[in-house]
C-alpha cells in the first residue's frame, strides 16, 4: 500500500518547512508539498515539490484525484511524532472505511458560531478516547483513496478545507473518527507567521453556513 503525506504551504513558513517535512518523510513513501505562489526549497529523496496558483490550504488535496493508497493530509506548521503513521495504521484496522483524524469538531446544532459554539477536539491537547465527529481537522488526517475522492480545485470556498472535506464525507455518509492521543504528542512548528489561518477567518459567516449543511446531512443519516 502506498502512503503519501500531502501538504500545502506559503512562503511565510519557509523557515520551518524542512523540519515539518523531516518529521514525515521517514514514515511515508512520498511527501508532496504544494507551494502557493512560490517554489519551496526542500531536501529529501522522497520529497516532491510543486508550485502554482494560490489555492490556499485546499491544495493539500491537490493530488487526491490521481492518488492511490493511504492519503495523509497534513499542515505546514505541525511537527508529526515518529509513530504518527504507525498509530494511523493501527487505527485503520479498528475503524475501517472511515476518515481518521486527531482534531475536529462535533457539531451541536444549527446557526452556531463555528469556532466557539461547537465541541472541539484539539490535536495539540489530550483527547481521551476515540470519538465520532462531524468536521475533521485536515492537517492531521488520513483516509484511503478507495473510500473517497474529490477535486479541491472545484471548490468555491478557500481557507476552510476542514469544512469542505467534511462536507464531501457527509455527502457520502463516511464516518469521521477523532483518535485519542496525549498532549504534546503532536506539536507546532515555531513558525514566524503570527496568525494562523483560522485566526483570520473567525468572522467568516460562510463557515457557519457550511457547518449547517454538514449538520443537516449527518442528522439525516443517524
């Protein structure tokens, strides 16, 4: 089975990008990095670099339409532990045909603030046990390409790949499982970028609209 780690990046995070890639490249067959509007300079025999228009974080799924095997969607500001892939492979046997993640949200209802009014599970903090959730954190997730495929270049929304990918799952009635883990098992890269994407997007009401759609789709399948 092929295992790929796939992430999108921006030039503001170039100083810590190699460290992120190094935390993944010894665990997978290939690490694929999409540079939004710039060409990343990276080392590693199994590291492939692409560059093109700014598709924001959606570009972590750039290769999905042509990929086979286990697809890890990753972020450019996270350091992954050395047993990250081994943990996923073990969970894959326990939860077949699911989207696995270490971060996400369980939606509580309609018209609630996406960031503050739903139950969240944090990848940087401890999660005690495994939970079925509604929105996956796509920076720390994995799934089989035989289970689901979509083309992110057809999405109309940007900087909200968690919601867009989870909407694809909801449409196909694919369960999302957030896996339990210890605090600091996953850590943040010491990026010089002051604000993360989600900090800039907190006032975006489109996220609430998408969460509503996901909530209603999931409710119908229960």
